[in-house]
C-alpha cells in the first residue's frame, strides 16, 4: 500500500474511533492483559470530561476503521506533549508524516509554540519518522528511581534556611529558577521562552505540591530550589523531583546534595514508596549527584522537539 495516500487526518470523535486509536497508542506501554482495561479507562475519563481527548487524531481507513493515530496534549508554558504516531500493519507509507503534520497544526492552533515527544530509543522507526517531519533530537533522557525503604546516606550540609513555596515566596522561587538556568546542562534546548513559563508548567502539572517544594538560603542569598510533584497515594505514593537547580554562584559547594538529601529524607518520613526524577544524559554533574544518592536507571527516552508557528486557520483536520 506504499503508493496510497492517507485519508484526511482528523480528531477521533466517537467511542469506536477513540477505542481503536488508543489500542494502537497504548500497546507499547500497557501489559497485553491490561490493554483493553487501560483503553476503556481512558475513554471513560474522556466521556466524563475528566481527561481531554480533543487532541486524539486518527487517519481513517475504509470502510470504518483507522490506519494510524497520535495524540497531542497541550500544556501550560507553550509545550504540547505528543504520543509518537502508531500505525496499523497495512497502513499507507504516508500515514506517519500526515499524522505528525496534523499534530503540529493542532498544537499550534491551541496556542502551543513547541511540540515534544518522548520516544523509546528501541523504536528506531520513530527516529526516522521524526527526522523526516522536521523534529530535532534534543536530549537523551534517563528515568531514575530511588526506593524510600533505603536509608538516606547523604547528610545535608547546614543551610541558613529552607523556604516553602507559598504565595509570599513565589517571587523568590521564580527569581531563583531564572538564576539557576544560567549555564545549566539540563536539556537547555527543550525549555520554553523563559524560566517563568517553565515554572508555570511545573506548577500546573498533575500532582504538583507547593508544600513540598523548597528554596535553599545560603549566606543570606537564595541559592537553589527543588520542585516536587506526587503521584499515587499512601504507601504507593512516589515523589518526583521535577526540578532541582542551583544558582551559578553557589555551584560546586555541595548544595545540590544537601537539597536532594533533604527531600529524600522528607519523602521517607512521609511514607513515600520512592523518589523519581528525569535527567539529561549529557548532564554529568546531575547524573553523578543522583547516582551517589542511590538512584538507579529504570528507563530511557529520546526527546524530540519541533518549534511551531501559529497557523492562519483553526484546526479541522489535515490531508
């Protein structure tokens, strides 16, 4: 079917289309015995209005099926997350490119300025598809995890104080985030237009916990910060270090170790199951920091990014 054109890509609007699309998209991440239940759960959340499926895009196939799907999830800060396109076995050769073109148009139509995908490096076909569609390979990411049952071996150094994120400290958190971006090795090309947009994106993410975020004061100056999100509940809860940054003037003094140790100890005291984070493979200081703290790699992903321009027309589908 390599010579055929893909029918017009459009949003999945009925339950059967959404189910078929999600069966393709979740097949890589769900256990085979759980796939049907996982798909039904997502479809139901969409029907209840608890999860937006507006960005679930399909390439229809005659007479009533689909030959490919992708999904765009807009987020704060201008970034939209993209499920790598997944195709039916007999899909025309043009399907993946058409899905990615439609995904970029949709993301731009909802005011996103960049489209990002986290691809499994084992899927070499993804690399070819993204490259042809004009995506840049931005970073190789490592997913890290530390079991909270293990005692914290790092001893925090004495800090002046640790401030909690609250309305009265938010400006200081934002200022420290901006300062910590200078010279950072953590996927700099993947960031938004400024640190404030990225801060907003973290704050709007599911499970973000201002009460668990800390800003370190050292010698009277704001020196670094940690931002924390939590997934799960009770004994199954996992704390995610969604950002840890140190200002240039205070790097190389053990502050990162101190802040990480503080949050590891807090997670353990709170009964969390684990602490997780994502780190750029090129960020050697961060990788050494987490390795010394007992984190181990659980998975890897490749971050692909495409910068977008707002379209002149609203999204209605793509041919």
